[in-house]
C-alpha cells in the first residue's frame, strides 16, 4: 500500500505525507498482528517512525534507504542485551511492499537526553558521560564480523580516500568560508589516520539526541538509531561524542575518555569530523565555541581537547 520511493522527488512527495503513509502503516501493522493499535508518528528523524500503542515502535525505510533498514534490524539484533544501556529489542524486521523495509521493535522509556540536558545537574552530567564512555567501550569490543555483509565500508583506507577527495566541496556546499576551506587539504595531510584499523562496530552518531534518560535520578535508559552503523576505526565514533555529547567541554570529554579507556588526539578527531559522512562544519561552528585563532588546529583543541 506504500508507493515506490527511489528518488529524492518521490521521497519528498511520499514520506512527509501522512495521507499516503498512514494507510500503509496501518496495513503493515495488521500484517504484524497489531491491527487497531494507536499510531503516533514521531516528529524527528530522517525515516518515518511510529509509536504503535505503548509497547512498540515501527520504523520504515523506503526503497531508496532499504539497505539501512536491513542494517538496523541486523545491528539491533546483534547488540541486544549486550550493552550497559538498553537498546530496542527487535520484534520483527524485513521487506514490506514496493521496496520498503521495516523494523518493529520495543519502545524504550525515558526522555530524550538532548532536550533534558540543560536541566541535568553537573554531577549527574559527569555520571552520564561516564556511562556513555563505558557503553562505547563495550560496543567497540563486540565482534563486528557477523555484520560484515550488511555494514560498510569494507576497505577503510579507500573510504578515507573518497572522503578526502570530496571534503572541501562538501564543506563549501554547506557554506564554510574560504578562510577555513583553504586549510582543509593541508590539515588532513598532516594527520595520520590508520588505513587498516582494528575493526570496530561503530554507531557513527553518538549524540545526546540518540540517548534516553530517566529524569528521576538521571540514568540512561536507552540508546537507539543504529541505521547508519559502520565497521571501522573506533575514533570515528568520537566525532559525535565531542560535538554532541560533551560539546567542547574538556572536563566532560576527559571523564568520558577515562571511562572508555583511551584518549584520542584532538587533531585525529577533527580530521574524522571533516571526513565524516554527514560532516557539516558551519553547523558545528554555530553550535560550539570557535577559537579566535581561526585555525583548524585551534578548532581541534577547542572541540576535542581534554582537561
């Protein structure tokens, strides 16, 4: 009942339109034995996601992003019950119609950490980032080989080459000023990144927005959104950590790194920030402090330095 979505134009016409989406979601819920359950679409996220009653979440992936649906179902199954923080339990996942994929999962409890962060007392922030560090350490210790058939990039060195080749144009498209753009090639050439690192399972978007927390005691109650998972260098996961969890706070990043068991060089993390698939330096500069020196090395220290 959902139409094919393979192009950007089809995505824009179908995915935001509830008059198109809801009948298909209701049909899929009926097939999954959840006929008549109340449906509430979550307002955020790149994919259409629905609460199905109080106990389930249904995430859908159009044909243009079908492989992401396969990846999320497989990764969630792989990590289920193995991390210090709860993750959604997979109830079912697979193909629907016209190229669509779905993942039916349990609904996590708690408040989004990004929305709650300003209310979290400092001492509890310190404990929360400790918990994030411990969770990442466990995630990165898991054997990723069972997921190699669904997660890329396969050849990490080739991935870095592709990202380097497009790095300046990617930031130019986002509106990064020329004074910063001209620094990128020399900066990336100066930072040694492993071409064949120890293979780790990466979330790739470790952000406050992807954690849930219980305000009664400020405990993490969930980690979600594994669709962009990859296999590669563990340092790549610390891009989101520095930008969106510790947010340029050197004391919080140091505490998180101690819990994780390793500290990364700031220049290494900024290099991965520039090379990240979803990198958008102008956005980060609006969100975080930009040093007066106006250099990428100074930016690395400001965002990823530790106390």
